[in-house]
């Protein structure tokens, strides 16, 4: 038998026993040691760097993938990608500061859109006649008769699991009972009068985080809110990584479902604890999430979402009993997942649609929800177009040398003055550990304005500053010097990083631009521009406009609406009408599959410039650059579309 | 720690370890040793007699209940009631032959009533268009669209668990799929064309036995049938004993539910094995059973069925997903329990109603289903009355000295000639072990005809025969001498036994009689008399008429319909119309609670005579008795009603 091997994780000093040939990233996950893995362990994001401090011979040899990602210096220092490393004997491993996940900034707030209270869950108090030998009507019969007689309710069905409880409930309440209906289905019969206690739970299942809201359905008000990191993250930081993982087999798919349902339940538990509401008093849950989260949470195979033609399993909203999904609210309660719009435009976007009420506005509206996939909606009451842009995880820090999520110690704001001096702000005011997406947007805008980069995003070699220097993959710009940082290394932005962000912004711009073209609209036609999602809340819209991530609209037309998907879920929880609206409108939305558009390639190339190949579309930015003397001498190539 | 005790069961020689203070009947049950217990272990039926052969000091002292039931001779021989005996140390116990349950005669046959095939389960084969970038409709969307386009089906809903399987099923079938619908709900999507395979399962959950039928729903024919003893019997042989047991707590209630669902599943398994049908191909189950079986099988607290005013939990038919009930057919399949009529008139009687089609006949019909409870139906298309008579378990052998169920070795037929010589027939032609119900009916009629008993059921002391002799509780009649029997004892019928049977027959007659009176009908008005149930199939109708168990109708009006409840279940399985009929008619049936009827007591006393206090109601029997010189000199007292 093999001698028992162990791994010691530094600096914690945590020791765990391992079997031979275990994967180092897996071992760390199981041990609860916090290592970032944006690509889900596929060896492509380069975020899971660790240092083998002792017994380097006791791990598998360097892989091809690691050779590509790690620098010579790193290899020499013992750096490895945890996901590519197999343990062969006992080792000591150091997790460097930059590979830590850190405490994430989570957002639960969203706009409040007023809704007329009309939830499918209702309570009715009934005084029932006691049966007698001369009126020996069955229990359920009496209940249904009196529901009709006293409340005028017809065609009501009783859930089987409720029927099981009816004889005892009626007698325990001494023939005074409260009937709980979900639409026409009786989901509970409580002894006595419980009409005052009626709660619901709304959840936004995000790829990165979940936001949960406990609502009093008799007032429509939020009683408590909570948020939690999505525990699926270790299986892949973006949806494609998770779909890939889940597609390996039903065991893997179930693992991801269990993880997310577990998180949903964990939030319920903490909300119940905070408020003293009883589990049985929470009669419904409404969920939103992108198409991948929708499939994974509901236990639907997500594989075909990632394969052309990218079709989801269904569009309509899904209703399922809490019991059958394993959600720990009232087991007879309903779980409603909002309908999907199409492809990667999921129920979260339906939530945005509901919260922004684009579908009933006369004004032409544009709405985007920025993330690994950025969903775009364009239109008004007459017609709405939707698409999903593969903006990728660069804003989440992936593929960015010192990129990280919006967690403690992330540089979130950058200003560069004319002397190329850099001012930055970090989350929680901690010493910087890396750079998050909003600061990358700032950097591009600021660097463009001071001439550190040109409209193609290329560093200007002419610049004479310590900050711009040669790095391993070409030029790089130092944002924070090592004596300022918590990692002890300079924090830089490389030419490669700029390319990644440019790709992301180009993807978003392409989506917006194609939808506008399809509707024959120009920037000036857009009256309202909604920016949804946590990431969007932290971006400086002026800078996003300068770099061409947003179309050039007057800033006053911008509405930052926060977690609008969550708002939509809360609205649906409070109202049957909102659900009917959702089901009706999603069917009418024109889903545009960008990859199928003839002009996609050309528009993508045009969008790869700062702000755009055709500068006439960005007159204000052009004017600014002219003023600053940074207007390009040679205009970029514009591909007619 | 206590030294380990053991019980050895003889004659098997089976040894089991026991903890101190375990109940002997419980120990025997767990050890799989076969002991009869008609009262469910309450110490009242006296059927669980055992002999403590060794270490009599190692059991609890004799209880009050045992003193009442056991004779002095029995006590001297070491007889005990297993249910009243607590084990205190190691003992050897002999199970006498008469306490054995034996192999039970089970009946699955019933009349065939033709039904137009129209099951709620249907299959549709669809060729779907493959999605593409220009038509990226979600999978379920395509399916529902094509179901509408190709088959004209609207408003179809997809079961959540089916949605989970859709993406894989569509691709595995290469866009050729079979959609299985239960009414408007999609319960399966199979890859390829499976339209030829469509099965259903009908079950009659009897108090004593279950009968199961596997049907091909594309033809409506029975493919295979099976029957099984109800495994709840050890917890009580009649419904009241089981209700009492289940009312102790939810653990006990769940135990009974698990037992019966387990038996239902065991029959499915054996039917699948016999026929090669796959579990997934069985898409629905339809069940009938009396109200207690209905509640116990569905996990509804049955307690209030046994407490005045005897109200069941519901009347309507219950639909529940197989998954939620734990029934091992296709987990998305439906389980339908037919509606209840009221009180103890359960879904089995609804089955009888469907099979006999009383509700659509012009003729006035009477139908009875004899058992521990005997249900009576009277009427025609205009109106139907129903009641339940507490006929008790005497026909099952309870409270009858040598009574037993219709199992191997039971005397099932008796003839007594003028010399008081007895001819009898036994089940399976084995040496007699006891007497079952049908022979008790024969005995009463035969004994009346030859003058061994008079119209009050009292033995005629004047008779000079070895067969009529003094026994412990008065006179007794020897049916089989000990050298003929397998127990080595004389098999006798006591005065007490006659009283028990008279009570049972009086209960049935009272029910019939009250319903007839309520409708103002006389015997001659009844055109058809249906006798349902296994027990009824074995009774000699002529004798049943002589003793006044049946009304005096011409024999040609009698229809013995066997397991008509099972027939009704099969009909409902094959047809939505039959179900609609069932739901409609049960609501219109006038349920008569006999206990609430003013004339109940008087009529019951009148019915306690052979055949009846008012002999003018039985002119043919009167005539026969006159001919035989056995017409009573002094007429019984008749209580006007
Ligand atoms: S490279 Fe290892 S997790 Fe991404
Ligand atoms: S007396 Fe023991 S089981 Fe009935």
C-alpha cells in the first residue's frame, strides 16, 4: 500500500492527507484553501498559480499549457498552475497573494419598480361547519364547498400532499382553518387563522454571486436581503467552463445543481434566522439567472447551450414544486423560474426587461447587463431586439496579468494625469492586490487621453516614463509600484491586457451596434440607456463612452439600475400580471444570434478601435481627443458593414 | 448487560435472538413465522394461540384478556395468546396448526364490461426540424410547436422532470421522438418511435389481498395479472384494527403505507418480469380500495374514518405522480385513485358501480360486495343509494372457534342429510384444518333445514346425535371428526359461532333492507342482483337466501361478478370517459349512514332471525320449511320499523 502523502499549504500551514495522483487544485478546493480558477481548471486562465516550496520532485512534470502561461522566471521560482499539477508525494505549496479569491463585493440593490400587489399565493380564513351523522361530507369536500360558498372560489384543486394533512389540520384548528392557494391549487391548510403570515423569496442566480430577497407578500416589501458567492465557481468561473464541466456526465451535472440549490437554501436559512419567519410561511420562490444558471439550477443538461446553434431546453417559465427541486421553503410551495429570451439571453435579462419596463415605454431604450456574457436589449413597446455578446471574463480579471474580481484590495478606479502620475482607489481601501474591470476601463480611457496608448490600443513607445517599460510580452505600464502593493510586486497593465479588454469592449459594442443597425436607429434616437448588473454599477460611464464600450449618448440619458434582474424577480414574485407579461413579451422579442449576422466580423473589427473605427460616430470623443492633441493622424481602417 | 435470549419456534425449529420484554407476536412476525392475528394483536380475536413448550417461567404472566379467551384445559397445556405474551428469557414456542395462516385463495377474475378505449395516456411520434442559427428555437419550443402543427394539440404542459431530459432525448433520437401525454401533460419524451409500447397497471387494494393487472393500453387487453396478500395483515386483519394501529402515530401510519405501496411494487415487478414490459413503459396506475385502504395507501391519516361521524378526507378521485407516491412505474406517470362514495363505501364500490353499470340501467339493481364491511348499492339510472354494513370479520374466520380464511384445508362447503351425516369439501382437497365463511353459510341453511337449529339459530337440544354435544360454552356441532382433520382435533361449530354468523348476516340484511325501504322497493322490484367480491363468489346463493343473508329473489336474477372492483379499475385505466362518469356519479349517490337511521336497531333485531322475523318476506323459504316440517310453531317477535 502507498505510504500516505500530505500537502502543506502555506502561509496557512494547513496540512491535508492526499492519495497519489490527486490534482492539486482539487485538493486545495476540498481543503477549503482559497485559489482563484477563472477557467474552471482547464489550464487556460493562468489564475491558479502556486509555488511548490518543498519537494518539487514530488509533482508531475511541467505541462505544455503551463509552458505557455508561466514565464521562465516563474518556472525557475517553482511556480506551477495548480490545475495542471498532479501530486506524486508529499509537498509544501505556497499560495501567492494574487492567486487568492478574496472577499467579493456583492450587490443586492436594484431599482424599485412599483408593482400592483397580486401574488399567485393568497390566504383565506374559513370557519367550517363540523361534520355530523346527518352531514357526513368528507373533509376536503367541506373545505372546497366552503371555499366556494364563502369566498366564491371555483375549480380549486388540492395538492396531494395537502390532502394528506387535511384531516388533522381541520380538527387541530377546530374547524377554523386558513387555506393557502397558489393560483387554483391549495398548497397548505393551516389550523387557525394564519392570514397575516405570507412570505415569498426572490433569487437572482448569478454566475458569480446569488442575491436573495425575503418578501412579505401581504405588503410586497423586502423584509431582508442577502447575498452569497456562487459555490459553483470552483467548477469554472464562467458559464462556458461550467457547462463544460457539467457536460462530462450526470454526476458532474448533479454536483453543480446541488451546489447552487444548496446556496439558495443557505440564503433562505440565513434570511429565516434574521427575521424569525418560519420555513413553512415562505410559499413561493421566484428565480432569475442566465440560461446556463437556469439549466444548471433546474437540472437540465446545459451541453447544447454551448454548441451551435446554442439552443436552450425551453423558453417558457418553469414552475416546479419546491419539494421536487429540493428548495427548502414550504415543500408544497412553488418555484417559478422566469422565462428565457433565447440562447444566452436568459431569465436574468427577462428580469431586467421587467424592471426597466422597456416593453411598455414609448421612448426607444437600450439596456445592457454586463458580465462574462453581456446581454443587450433595444427597443420599446413596439418591438424589442435582444442579443448576447461573448464579452468574456476579462472584466472579471481573467487573462489579465494582474486582473482580479471586484474584491478587497482590487484597484477599482484609475486616473492618469499629464505627467503620467497615477491615482488609484482600491476596494475597502486596502493595499492593492490587483486590478478589477472598472479600473481597466478607466485605464484605457485615461491612457488614451494622455497618449500612453493610441486609438488602436497600442502603447506609445515614444513616451518617456519609468511607468512604461519593457516586460516579458512587450511593453507594460506600471499602475502601482511594489512598495505600494500587498503582493510585493509591481502591478502592471500589459499590452496583452489591453488587447483582452479591447476584445471585451468590442464584443459589447458589436452587439449594441448590430441591434441598432437592425432597427435602423442612430445613437441620438436612444432616449434611455439602462445599465444593469453589479459590474455596470461600478464603471465610470464617461470613460466607458470614451473607449467605445457604450455608444456616445448624453450622460443624462444613462440610468444605472443595479441588480435589475433581482428587481424583476421580486416584481414577478408579487404579481401574476408581471408573470403573464413576462411570458407574453419574451415570445415576442426578436432574438438576434450575432454569430449568424453577415456583418458580425466587420463590425467586430471596427469596434476593436478606441472608441470605434468610424470616429464620426463618436463626435464628442473626437472633439476631446482633438483638444488634447491626441486625435489620430492616420484614421483606422473602417470596414463597411 | 443482559444475556442474549432466544426464542425457538416449533415445529420449524427456527431460532431467533430477542431482547428482553419483546412481544411474542411481534417477534414471530419479524422472524417470518406465520401466526394468524385477526384483531391485529389486540387480544380479542383469540386466533394467535401458541403453546409455550419450554421455560414457561420465562414469559409474562397470563393477562385478563387471555383468561377470557383461553379455556382451563388450554391454560393447563401451556397455551397463550402470542399477542399478549412478553418474552422474559429464552423459550421454546410451538405454533399449533390452527394458528397458521396457510396459503390463501385469491381471486383476480371479474366480469368484463366493454369500454371504449380512450385512456388519458397517449403517444405521438414526431419528426422535428433541427434547430439552426437562423431558427434557434429552444428544444421544448420546437416540440410544442410541432405537437400543435402536426397533431393539433394545444395548451400542452411539460412536466418539469421531462423538461430535464428533453435536450438529450431530442438529440439521441436525432430529432425523431415520441411524446407521451397524460391528458394535457407531457410525461415523457422518448428518442425514436415507441408508439407501439403503451402500458398501464390497475390495482385493487383489498384489506386481505391485492389484485394487479397489467394492461396494454393500445388494445385495452390484460397482458398479465397477479395477486398478493396484503402485507398490512400482521398489523390488523380488519380495517378497524389497521386504522387503530395507524392512529397511534405517524411512524405507524407510514409503516402501513410503506407495506401496501411495497406490495403494489412487488406485483409490478413480477408482472414486468413475466411479460418483459419495461418499467418506463407503464405510464399510469389506477387503484381502487375501500376508504381505509385508500387513506392508508395515500398516506392520509385514517383515524377519523373510525370516529363518528366517520368522515373520509375526501371524495373526489386523487391524482398523484408515481414519483411522489413511491410507485415504481414510470416515475412521471400518474396514479389515479378512484373517487370514494362516502364513509366506508370506498373506491372499490365505485369500481363495482362502473363494472355493473347500475348507473345507466333502467332496471332496478341491487349490488353487494361482501367483506368485513359489506357495501350495498341499490338503484338505477335515476338514483342510487349506498351504505356500508359492519358485517365484521366472522366470514373471514374471526371469533369463530375453528374459523379460518379461505385457505388450503378450509372446509368451504357443507351438506347435512336427514340422518345428520355431514358431507364437506375443503379447499385444495386437503384434510380439514378449519371452517371458512362459505361453509358457515351452508351450515346455517343445512342445520335449519334438518332441524339442528331453529329460526332463532339455537341448537335443538332434542336432537339425538353424537355430532350435537355439550362443549365448553354450551352445545356444539361436530362437522369433522378428529381422525379426519389435519389438526388432530374435532372441528366443531359452537352456539357462539352461530351467533357470530347471525350477527354478520343480520348486518348485511339490515343494510339491504333499509335501502329498499328508503326507495320504497320490495324484493320483486329488484331485477338484477350483483354479488361482487371473492367471498361472494364462493357462497352458495341458495343457502345465503335461505338464511336471509340475501333477499328472496329468483336465483336467475343473481349475477356473480367476482372482483368487480378490479374490473372497474381496469375500465377507468382504459378510459377518460369512465373516470368522468365515476367522478360525476359518486357525487350524486345518496350515501346512507345506517347508524343514523331511526329504524336501524329494530331492523337489525328483525334480521337476526333465520331468515327474518317477518317470514312473509321469505315465502319460498317458508314454504320449504313447511314442507320439511320445520316451520316455527311460535313465530319470532317482529319489531315494526
Ligand atoms: S489555469 Fe488553472 S484554473 Fe485556470
Ligand atoms: S388475540 Fe392475539 S392476535 Fe388476536
